[in-house]
């Protein structure tokens, strides 16, 4: 079976591609390399079952070519990461909405099952935590560019569920702060990737705000497992799944943990949000998933503890980004 992974050269995408190849599938990657990098596929680049297509998911000819011989799709291609979204909200909306619309239509035409990557960002500032999939959402005003990402992903989810009602076999995964090797500290701005980079260079860890804001982090290998289950299990179709880990940690504590695990005695520097992201930025003070649906329907539970995941991530950082 050949499987298309859009965004397959990205952080999560490349891990998913490796896993699918390990499981014996043939894989086509479609990626425009705007966020992804070919080096992310370095270990499998010459794999005989891997086909890599560089191109834009919103280009109909490219998409048609990418779907040749494909029996299942994981749609991960998107503009992601707070810095990227702030830099170009228009492109964020265009790629995330038009890209998904086109992928879903193409899958419907060909009767292909598809799993769509969404984000816990759709919960916005949140109403109650842990948040469950059917909870109400609380996004900020459209005058705050950050919410363009959440709005685009939310529309993607609506599209997916509308197509599911038409009989399309589609599932949605909402990722909660995925981290691990290959996370891009620059483009996406992922906090753990940034802390690892900073520790490696002996620079202060930049904690935004007072660092009391909290997140729950899931190691990429776990996120891939959850994605696979949501993409393959027939009972997943028509559902949205939180893919995350319930354990919560403040960013301030995270910085301490990174210092301890990396053994680099770098200081912590507190940076006001306005300095990090510009004036008028709105932060999400907490974000924790309710994970019972993924457990009940997918039999999925994140296994890698934060300590273990950080150790593995640091190991990769030291070796591959040279410490
Ligand atoms: N953050 C931080 N320092 C950084 C980058 C991020 O303190 O150098 C904080 C950010 O304000 C947020 C958390 O870390 O509270 C997670 O940020 P990230 O961009 O990884 O993901 P988000 O959850 O905001 O989408």
C-alpha cells in the first residue's frame, strides 16, 4: 500500500514517514520545503519505497501527481508555529485552508481515507482544562494575528467533519505541543527546540512572560503512534482526537528541567511577550488535553515521559546539531 504524507519533510511528518517505511508501506512525500527540510528525511532518503515530490499542496497538478497510486493520506502540510503565523497570516490561511480543502476533495473523489493534522491551538485561550474534543473554544479577536492559525485549523476541522457526513473516511488529530529531534527552533519557534539550541550554544534560556504559563508536551514518537492509529483504525473515522500527554508543566519549570538534563549551567532570561512577539500578542496561559477519547477509541496513550523525551531530544541535539 502506498501512503501520501503531505508535509512529510517537516518535523512530525518526517518521523511519520520513517515509521510507515518501517512498517513496510510505500510512501510518497509531498512538501514544498517552506518549513520542512530534506535533511529531515536523511536517514530514509534513498529508501526504495520512498518517493519525494517537492511542490505545493495547493497546486492541483502537483497534488494529482502526488496522489498517483496512493491508497491512504496523512495531511500534515501546513504553515505552523507562532513566529511563522505572525510573519505571514495570509499565507497561513491560504495554505492551511485551501490546501486542506483540496486534499479532502481529492480524497473524496478517489474514496481515500485521510487523517488530518490539526492543533490544540484551536482551543485558543481555553475555557476549562483539561480540554476535551467537544468542549467550546475561546479564540481571541481577528485583530490579533496569532489566532489566524487556530481559525484556519478550525475551518479545516469543519471541512473534515462535513466531508465525513458525506461518507469520507476522515479523522482529525489535535496535537498538543509535540517535541523531539528535528523540531525547528527558528521557523516554528518551538520552546523545547529553542531551549535545546540555547543550551547547546551556552546562551540564556529565554522564558517568555513570567514563565508561569503551562503546557503539556508529547514526544514525537508518541504523536506518530497516535496519528497512525487515528489514520488506520476504521472506528476513528468521523472523530477528532486530542493527541497529547496529560502531564502539565510551567515554562519556568521546563527551563529548569532542560538545564538539569543538558547539564549546561546557562542562566534563564525572562523576556516580555511584547519583546518576543511584538505588541498586542495574546498568550495561552494553559493547555492540557483530556485524553480519554484517544484512549477509549484508539487504545492510545502517550508513553514517553517528559524526562525521557527531553533526554532523547538532547542526545539528538548534541550529536546532530553538534555540542
Ligand atoms: N516560549 C518561551 N520561550 C521561547 C519560546 C516559547 O517561553 O523561546 C513559551 C511560549 O510563550 C509558550 C510556550 O513556551 O508559552 C510554548 O511555546 P511554543 O511556541 O512552543 O508553542 P505554543 O504552545 O505557544 O503554540
